[in-house]
């Protein structure tokens, strides 16, 4: 399998994919390893995870270079992701023991009642390329802490990073028969779906997530799907600093080249501040430095996947044909690499794909709205349900709308943010299940009830 640098289109490396025979041997090994791993005290399992975090910090610069080289993520953003993902390690250190411990519910009378939390067994983590540290840690670190063994399949666009996870987990004391990284494309993924596993945890597109859910439904094992979004942001007319709101909104839309499931993908702006906001927004987007992602000054690098360029070109053409105005960007940057100009479209409406279909790139459509009621109607007009954001000086006014939206995460005066303290979950086409928080710790165990008559 060829690993291609999206900034130069050069082949970085060729990896041998995991064969079907190798996969069977690995799974047999993981089943055996899980038995002893689950019997280790939670303190010992956490010690390995904490040591893993320390090793990642010690090697952060080299790891960031690998991430940038294979995904095109600007180097500063690679550093930000790796350093930021450390909060998952800290969250487990502070909370895993408490939330995985047995609970006594009834301790009086002749029959005591308690709950124990047992690991699922061997689980599959089929992960994503856009934030491999964040979305990977959400699953494999939490799964390991709970006593599972993990078959980890990184996206083929982040395979080198996946092998680094394996390397440093083993160095940290995680046995080789407890965590294994397998390499391959969708055909390997299908083999994993056909295998005897006790849980499937996937991050990626709605189409693939739906296929996974159907493929493993007959097994009656836990399936958790973190899928895409078409996340809206509404700028109310009472924001105190329109320019700062525009700066924050632009970062929410264009960070990591817009390749984030919770990136702002459509924007609604009150007609009272529309012109001022759009002018400030476009000025901010035009200030972004585009180019070689290995430079710390670069904010916009190449797209990770070449095929996404066609999606963006089609959305621009569709919007322009239906009456939108292009204020900046809109086309491929000539030369080597999968570069697409940061693109801003105004006079958009819900007849346009850019306001309805996931973009996953550096493009945003902006629509003027006359009232909160109209903004709410448009924000709710989607098959996705990941996040929604509102910028406003009035918390209650913002919450009145956010409370009515069927999303897993609501933001007031912020966006494109994930914290290990609260659940990360989607609704409708954005997925099912939760990672992070107490729910995310217990997503990797199954309860056993005890009735103990004395």
C-alpha cells in the first residue's frame, strides 16, 4: 500500500498490508492476551496508559512531522492535536478507576445488590485520518483501560501514525497480544466486520458507518459510530464584537482545512449585522497563509484525499448556478499537491448542496436570516445531528434555540470544540453512542448484576 504525501504527491513509503491469514493469527493472539490483561488491576492498566502519554510527549516533534507528512495537516495544528489529546490520558487517570469500580446499590436487608463492570473482550477500532490522535485515543485508550484488547485499523491515510501508536503502547508496557495495529484499505475493514469480535467502534463517513451497522447487526454486539455532520453556526444581531465573531467563526470553519466532523459547515447571520460580518469574515479568510504544511506559519495545507477536490468543485458550481456569489476561493491551486483555495459563498440557500451536503473541506456557505425563528428552522433542516453553535451576548436567548435542536453537542460563543469531561455523540446521520466522559468510559464494559442473599 502506497503512502502518498498530499502536499507533494510523492510516495513516502510502501507498506505491506495485513493479509487475511495474518488477521486471523492476530485475533487469536488478542483473544488470549485479553484474558490476562483484564485480570490486571486497573491501576496497572492505567500506569501503562500514563506512560504511553509520557512517551508521546517526549517524541511530539517527530510524531507531528509524521502526521503532517501523511495527512497534510499544517505542522502547528499537528502539534496542537497531539498535545491536546493528552487530556484524554489525564481524564482516564482521574476517572477510570472510579467509573469502572463495582457499585453497591443496596447494602441493607437480607439481599444485597451490586453492579460489576466487565470488559467486552476483543474490540475493533476502525479509525479516521483527520484527527487520529483525538478520535483514536477516545476509543483505544478507553478500551484498554476497561480491560479489553484492541484491534486497531487506522485509516489508510494515517497508517504511519497508527503504527506509531502501536510502537509506543508496546514500549509503555501494553502487551503485544493486547494491542495490534493492522494495515489496509476497505477490503481489510470488511474482513474485520466478518471476524468474531465483541464490539465495533468506528469514526468516519455516514455511508461507511451505515454499512458497518448492517454488516454486524446479526452479532448483537455493541456498535458505536462517530459519523459526519453539517454543523450550523448562527451569528445573532447582539454580538458585541462583530469582527471577533467573524475571526472565531472562520477558524471554526477552516481549521484543519475544514476536515473536521464538527467544523462549521454552514452559517446563518442576522440581516442587521450581515454586511459587517461578511466583510470581516472574508478579510480573515484571505489572511490565512496557504502552502507547505511543514512550515509553522501555514494555516491551510492540502486536502488529505485527492478525491475530495471534485466534491468541493461540484458544490461551488452548484451554488453559483443557483444564485450564490463567490467572494473568495472556489478553485484548485495549480501545482503539486491537493490544494483548494479557502472558499466563501454568500447569498446561499437550502437549494444548494453547500448548505445541505457535507463538504469536509475549506468551503463555507453563508445565508442571511431575518429572525431567530428563521435561523432555528434552517439550522434544524438537516439529516445530521452532531453539533450546533450560536454566537450571542444573551445566553438565555441562545439556549432557547439550542435546546430545540436535535444535536449531540451545543455551543454558545464557541464551536469546533471537544472536551473529555462531557460526552461526544451524534444523532441521526451523525452516529450513535458516546465517547468521552463517564459514558465514554463505560462504553467499553458490560454490566453484570449481583443479588447476594446473606
